[in-house]
């Protein structure tokens, strides 16, 4: 973060704003005098109360506002992290009967925009005492926090969190937002981050990460703090958590633990809406694949450490353990169409119960060292170990015309998965400005061992003849599988400036991935019958797969001024995929050379707007499921056959983004349009046979897939800073392809979302939020018959929070959902959710908090776990159980210890 501050101190600045009286009327003729270490400037406000001071140089900026009959207002601006363009908050001049000079202290600049950084100065905002960071973030313009704790900045999720430039708890967002008190924080910075050392290479295929950097107050850089939470409720609900954090001016240590069965991740205590971690996406109406389906019992423990080992050496490490047991019950229906007359259409209705017991360990470390010659070395190892027990039982009813199956499918498995990633980077420093040499290498070692017991049995009834024919099918397999994936990625980049405005980058990337899989399948029924182990040779696998990819390219970048930057590049990318079956002594090989042109520009239209256009290309290799050359009938009704001759996909993406700041009004607007075309798209190839309920799926490459995506977002204060409006929307169109009975099928899907949220702070004692969200999901098919499904979802919600005196808080939340147009009746539900809570603060500095809360008072949340998917010739819709109504009493104690003053 130091580089941002240093740059801000050397660049000339422009400062502007408005001067108003106590009723908000703008004042004409106010004298504004600015002084700094290099400047002294005096201007007069216009008829509209507006002033602007250009080309401000130097540091230690001081501004005074004076007008006859009014108190003088003085402001001092810190030189830390200020942009070249600053909009001051409205300055209020108060009447004064005497001519004696008075001083009125006002709040600091709330938001500062500086290219790829947006900074929120927390002293400019008002938060309740003892608020956690999560609650404070919800009051910042342009930032949304979902109920599951995901933080969105300008419509995009935050990837990880730093404290004073260092990753906090491995960068985990929830741990930071649900543990750090808001009054410890000086400022919040939202950074668009690609890499600390690389140039803006056009060859990258990923959008920059959104990083949240927390800058602590100077008097909070040496402090110990923590919290203890315990709660019990009806329906056997409970929650407990403890946290200890120590910041010592650069050295950081944190230890946290949590246990609960309220479907809550880590520390949710203190959520301003009081309840429910239910939201998955920025567009609240989108409940697809909701991570809180079912009932969860979560236990977690973690610790984090960060310190400067030497003057130029920084080290941090973290360890976390999470044990999550999920029990989900639900029902689903899958309709697969195979002919135009509905004579070969398979319908599969299931009632199911699943148990997933997941134990996850993760150990991370990061070492950064700057040598005396300013070269930089970074080493980042990450080790994880995952142990999962999974149990799945399904009661199935499968129909195809006059063929009916009734039976049970049961699958239990035990799986272990150790994984090691090691990233190393070296950046060479040169005396010549602009010259850069960067080398990096990454290793990945992944292993998986899985033991699986599969039981599949059903009674089949063929009603075609006059006398129905009954038959019994029973199959039980024990599957032992080992998978290994080892990979290495290396890259070298050299940037050479050859004129005042131009640079040329030479880039080489290399990627090698080796995958091996071994599988042994025992037929347990045959084993019992024969008296010895019987293995199904046709299901056994011994397969080796290698993907090799390299890319050599040149990129030319032209930067004539600070307002415009353009690049154009070209790369050659040889690709080779090799598959080998030792048992059959058979090898599959695919080779290709991709020519990848790249281009882009970023144009800063003015001080408050920029526009960018980018084109990139990328290879996507097939996964193991796609390529294993075996007929897998462990699920007798859904047989999977891999295709080892698959080619790698190649995607071409062009996107354009327009951003606009209206800093005088505190407004932000962003819109993006992207088009993506994929050559050699890997698609499913499904086959069903008339008179049967069995489906076979394999995979093939085809051309013609594309998608178009557009989104926008806009946030603005209404009337004044106490009313914030956030609106956002997106429209996605997919031209999906698949094959059904060797016939090419197009699935055209259009998804439109629109969201609006209004946050109103009535006073220091009352705040409200209103939101509305609409989702349209339209899917149409060309095979086996032209079919169209249009689903609609509308969600309206309101939340309010009031402070009764200094020690009592009352909150409530209500949402109403409307669903219609879905194929299954259980999808078209309209649940009403009502939550409420009451809080009492006590003890010194209100460090104790007692909460009485009621969640889902109408007991309708359990009907909300719906999911739909329309792909190929399949229409799939499902509903899962969720946590319903409960009441809880919770006690929270906050702990703080400051260093003794010397």
C-alpha cells in the first residue's frame, strides 16, 4: 500500500466540493484557502456553492472555509493514500453572531477514487459502538454483503482480505468481517489486483481479483481483542464461538474456533439483519445450488500468524480445520426427451436422503523477501487434506411409456484427498526504468483414494403385452479407485521499453499435467455366489493421461499519456493430449497449434470515467470423467462412457467495460458486455433405447457454442447521504449444444436478473433496508421437439433495526417470494420469511450482549431449497429441506486489551 501513498504525494491533485449552510442551501462567496508544503491557493465559491482547486502540489494539505457571519471551518488532509482527484464532503458553515474566529471539526473525506483503488475512510461514516466489520461494510456505498457473508464491491465478489497489506487468516473473508471491530479500522481499500510485480499483460485470461485491504488505526496496531459467544435454542439449535486476536505493529496472531448447527459459517453473531445466512449471489433471487440446503453441523478451528522475520523479509502462515456434517432430504424429477412423439421419454422421480461428513485441513504459508539489489522472491506452499464420508439413498420411480421401474439406489463412499501446491516467483530489478524480468513456477501434487459401495435394485414392469411382465434387477459393486494428478506450470516474462511511450513484452508459458487413474470393481453378488473375489474386468481402469501446453508470444503496449493505454499481441500455442491404456497397449494422441491474437485498450475519458476493451484466448482441457475409456454402469440407469479421443476446447472472449464516477454526488456506475465463443466445445452425447429406461452418456467435440453476458450496477445517495440506492442487473444468453440419439440439439437459455436495494438511516437510532429482486429463466430446445420453459421469481424484502436508548436494539426482517412458470408444482411456491430479534447491551463499554432471536417465525424457509437446470434434452428440478423455525438465546462477550502507556 506504500506505493499508492508515495504516488499520491508526488502527483498534482484536483480538489473540489460544495459549501452549504445548516439547512443545506449552497453558499455563494465563501473564501476557500488551501496551503501545503509547496502551495498557497485562494478561491471563492460560485453561485451554486461550488469550488475547485487544480494542480495542488505538496503534502500536509490544509483548507479553511470562511464567510462573514459564519464560523470558520478548517480541514487537514493526510498525505496517505490520496488520489489525484478528490471530492470533499459538503462543508457546512454555521452562523456566528460575533466575529471571533471559531473552529468546527467536520468528518474526513468519505470516498477516494484512484485508478484501480477505491478507498473508504471510516471516520467519515457513523457506526454503532462495537459494530463488527461486516455490519460496517453494509453501510458503505458500492458495497453489498450477502447473508452468507460474501462481500461484493462494485458488483464483484471479494477474493481475499488483507490487514495492513498482509493476508489475514489466509485471506479468508468471513474470518475478517465477522471478527474485526469496525472502530479499529482507519480505512477500507478495494483493490483490483492481478500481481504485485507483473505488467498489465494482455495474455491473462482472468479478471483481476477484488481485494479488501483493511488499514488499522494507528492506536489499534498494538492491541489484543477477541470474543466469546454461546447460545441455545429450540429444535436443539446451538452456537458457540471464541476468538483471540493480537496485533503488535506488524506482527499478527489470531486463533478462532466455532461450533454450531444453525447453518452458519464461522462468526455470524452480530449480523445487522439478525438472522439467516441464506443468500448465495449478489442477485438475491438466485437460489440455485444453495450451499445451506439441508441441516449442517459445523465445527471449525483455525490460527494465523504473520511477522517480519527481518527488515526485508515478511512471513505469514495459517492453519484451519473444518468439520461439516450435512444431512439433506429432498425430492426431484428429471425428464429426458428422446423423440418427438413422447414415445421414448424417460421420467425419473426420486425421494432421497444424503449424509455428507467432510473433514478439511488446510495449511498455508507465504514468504516474501526483497534483496539488497531490490530483486524479489516469493514462495507460497499450500497443503490440504480432505477426508469425506458420503452416504446417499434414493427411492426411484422411472417411467418410459409402458416400462416402469420401482426401486432403490444406495451409494456410500469413503474418500481421502491430500493436495500440495507450491508457487515460486522471482522478480529481477533493473536500473533502467520500465525494464522487468519475471519468472515463476508452480507445482501441484494431488492424490485421491476412494472406496465406494453401490447397491442398485429395482422391479421392472413391462405393460406392453396384455399380461405385464415383471422382472427383478439387483446389482452390488464395491469400487476401489486411486487417482493422481501432478502438474507443473512455468512462465518467463521480459519487458523492455524501447521508446518513451512503448514497451515490448516477450512471454513464454509452459504447462504439463499428468493424470493417472486405477480402478478395481468387485461384483459382491458374484463374490457371495462363487465364494471368492470376483472382479468385473470391463469396469476396471488403468489409464494414464498427459496434457502438454506451451505458449510463446509478444505483446506491444503503447501508453502515450496517463489517460490512454493500448496493447496488441500474438501468441503461438502448441497443444498435445496423450492417453495410454497399459492393459490394451493402446495410445490416443491429439495435437494442435492455436494462434492466439490478443488486443485491448483502456481509455480514461476524463477524471471520473474510463472505458476498456479486451480480447483473450484460452485452452480448456477435458477432465477425467470425459476421457476415461470405460463403460461405467455402476449406476445401472445412467451409464457413462468416456471418450479418450476428445480434443481440448479453445475459448475466444471479447469484453468491454465502462466505469463512471460522479464523485460530487457520491455515485458509481459500471457496465460490462462480453461475448465468448468456444471451438471444440466438449458436449454430452446421450442415447436411450426404445422400450428401456436406461440412458447412456458419452462426450464429443463440436463447434457452435457461444454465450453473451451483460451486467450493470449503479449506486447513489438519494436526497442525502442517509439514503443509499443500489441497483444492478444482468442478462446472460447461452447457445448450448448437445447430442441426443445422434441428433444435434440446441438449448437456448436466457437468464435476466434485476435487483434494487434501498438503505435508509433515519437517525442514529433507526435504520431500514428495502430490496426487490426479479429473475427470469427462459430455456428453449430444438430436439426432440421444440419446447420452451419460462420460470419467474420475484423477491421483495424489508429489514429494520431500531435502537431503544443506548442499550436495547430491536430488529425484524420479512421477505416474500413469488415463483411461477416452472415445470414442477413444488417449484412454484411462495414462502414468507419473518425473522425478529431483541438485544440487550450491558457491562462496561457495552462489552456484553444478550440476544433473543426468532428465525423463520412462519416455518416456511424449509420449502425454499429449490434448484432447476435445463441442459440438452433434460429438464431437472429439485427441492431440498432447509432449516425451519427456531428460537434462540445468545450471549456474546467482547474482550479488549490495550498496551500500557509509557
